[in-house]
């Protein structure tokens, strides 16, 4: 509870930056400002004078109004009830706020993130007994949070000692006592189903491990060409209208992570409305239940307070780390880190800090690195291995990838899915540019693909990218002198690349069949396209004209296979591949006969 004796007064107001006099206040502490109780965070101190950034608009607040310290930094509540929730940038539940204040968040509202009245069925761990030594991460018991998420109740970080007692199985609200732990100093700590954790402090873990398995998203250009490991760091940069939000939504809907956290950070309201309305209706492809049973959303639209936008990424990361500590694989999507960086720029400008590149503060790169560094696969203190995969969208002005946020992000992350305006204008979606994009996880992902799908995966991927690179070179020649300057072999290379682009790389998020593609189907489509190219090239070498091959009806069907067959019909794709092989063999035999005659 706030210390009612530590009160002060407001001295100066500059937008979301407020200067207060408050004895005993600490850096990072949360305070309430003014008569309406705006919540803010102390960001600098000079004696008893503190500079506060508020998470709400300061309109109407006057110098001389009261200020009060709350005694803790910006923190989130961690416990049962998070899954399926929709929160704002400082973890206030938007559904409850809507009941109190309508469509817009009233300033000064104090609504707890977790429901205090709901009862949860707690099942204590069977191997725990009074007198046993416990520490951070020890699993005290479990709560069935949703049908697909078992919530492990952990001893919070910082508490270690002897277990005095643990509550029996039964129904408890989140504030009920479920255990007592006595530390080495003899202090007894009361533990409940939830605890608070400061969002800017990474949660501790035992050790960091290397990623071992890819995050399967169901998107071919990602999984097959530029894979992301569970626990990796990725970025989706692209200009306006290139499809960043759709790519992130597809990953949220179809990825094989245990938990999905989607942070809408400063994006347009209509885009977040689409997420908020569509996600509760979606079916989880892995459990058959509602996707929201393993998803939570953090929404901070562009018209919400700018400082809460900066906090929203940390709020999402802290909740992601909490579920990671339970041993889950979590994917967090931040849309977008550019808006987050713009919030940093605005606040630093009001503080009078020296701007550097394009007005951003000098600490932009270190802040970005600190955020992405909280991703990773780790060995937890008590629940085995868990991971946080962080994928951030970047919105460079004018699509300029040399601007500071994109260039710094590129130096930090391991997977870079660069979106192309030219591809988007050509209605090629996802508009991920295979020339500019990269992945540092290919060799590790190859071990999984070779074991689970096909041992030729890495080889076929390399062949496809080499063909696409030759296509880029030949396309420049065609633009200069026309296709007549190319040989039949070069024209067939263009046909083969087009087959890969249209039959493999293109994927419609709105197609019920093609919106998700299993790894088996992904490889079958890639192998089909490359087999057609290889067999066609062999025929060209014996004199078959490229025009005859390009007119084969099988090529048109090969482009449509992605939407003709779903992920359970891989055998049908392989059967069609055999039909194509027979058609090519027929042409070969015909030309062999003509050469003999």
C-alpha cells in the first residue's frame, strides 16, 4: 500500500513530463500525480525533486496539486487469469475498463489486472513437504488456467528458505495464502497465487541455452527459407502497406509456440480492432479449442499515451518471461518497435536530452539491444527448459532500411524478414524479399528438418535460393535488352524461378487451404518445383525448345497445388509429382525417337 506520509506537490508540467517535490522518492518508483491520481514513473532525481513521466495525459493538472509515492516501480501482476486477457500498455484490463468508462480510458482509473473474486482450483505439488528447502522457481502446485494451459504456481524470485506449509487442494482466489516460506533470517514469507514483478528488470534463470528446434509458423517463406528458432530474435521491417501486421498475425495464429503474446505498440486502431475481434473467434490448430486460451494481447494504439507505449513492450516481455519460467515456449510479437522508439524520442526531447541520428536519443541502440536480449531459450530454476521468441515489426519511414531503428535492429537480431514494396505492389504476399532477408539459424534448423521431414531440406533450400539469385540477374538483362537476348536455358531458369515464387513463396492469409502449410507440405511443394526445373533443364540440353516446356499444363497446376491440397494431402502432391515426371519422360522419349529417325 502507498505510504500516505510520503506526499509532495507538483512543481512543473511539460506534456507527459511532470516535475514534483517528494521527500524520499526513489528512481523508478511509481507515483500518483494530481487530484485525479495520474500514474507515472520517476525517471530522474535531483535531491527531493523528481522528474516523472506519466502514463496518461496531464491536461488539467496544475502546479501545487498533490503527488504521492506508491513505493514500487512499474510492475505487473503475474498469476492465473492472464491467458485470454486484453490489457493496455501498463497492464490494465481493457474489458473491465470498458465497463467502467466506455470506449475511452478515463484518466486515473485504478483497475487491477487480475480478478480478485475468481476462485481457482489449486493442486499442490505431491513431492513438497513442510521442512523442505525451496527457492525461486520451485513449483508449489498447479492451476488449470485454461483448457490448454496448466499454470504452474512458482516461488517468486528473491525468496528462498524452508517450506513451513503449503495449502491443501481446493479453491482459492489469487490473494489467498497457499504457502509460507521461512528464509535464513527467520522471516516468514506469505505466498499467494500471484506476485508482482518490475517490468524493466529481466526475470532470473539458471542458465542460457542454444536454440534447438525451429518455430514452425506455417508460412513457407519463413519456415523453409528463413527459419526462426524457438528462443530466437527476429525482425519484420517494411514500408507502409507491405504487410508487416499480417505477417505477425499469421505467426501469432499458426506458430507452434505454447503461449502467444501480441503487443500492439502504437499501431493504428483499426488494425488492433481486427486483432481484438478476430482472435477470440479463431480456432487453435493444435488443440482444436479457441486460440485465446493460449494467447494474451497488449493493446496500445497510436492515440493512447506515448509513455505507456514505451512501457507496453516491457509489460509484454515480463509476462512472456513469467510463462517461460513455467517451462513453456512463448512467442512475443511487438508491432511495432519503431513506434516504441518514437516514444523514446518524444520523451527524450521533452527532457532536453541531446538528440543524435534523426532526433533519436543516444541510448536508442542500447535500449533496443536490452529489449531483444530478454529473448532466448533458458534452463529455468525449477520447471525445465523454456523460451521466449521475440519478433518485432519495424516501420522505417519511406522504406529506408538505413534509418536508425532498422539498422540498429539488424545488428542485434538473428533473423531478418525484409518486406518489399515492389513485391507488395505486385500482390506477392507475404512480401518478404528473398534477396535482402537472412537467417542465422539455417544449420541448426536443418538438423530438425532432416530428422522430421526430409534429409534433402538444406540442399533443396540452397538450390532454390541460387535459382532465385540467377533470376534476379537475368531479370535485369531482360529489362535492358529484352527476353530475346537470353538462351533457352536462361529462359527456363526464369520459368523455374517463377514457379518457386508463385508455387512456393506466395501464400494467401485469406485462403482457407493455403493460410497454413505444414512442414511436410512445404517441402513437397519445394521439391515439386525444383524437380520440374531440373527435368526441364535436362530436356533443354537435348534440344527441346523452352516454349514447349513452358506451355505444359502441368506447370499451371504446379502453381495451384498450394491451394488445391491441404496439409493432410501431401501424398496427393507427391502423386502429382510422379505424373509430371511421366510427362517429362514422354517428351524425352519423343525427342530421342526423332533424333534416331
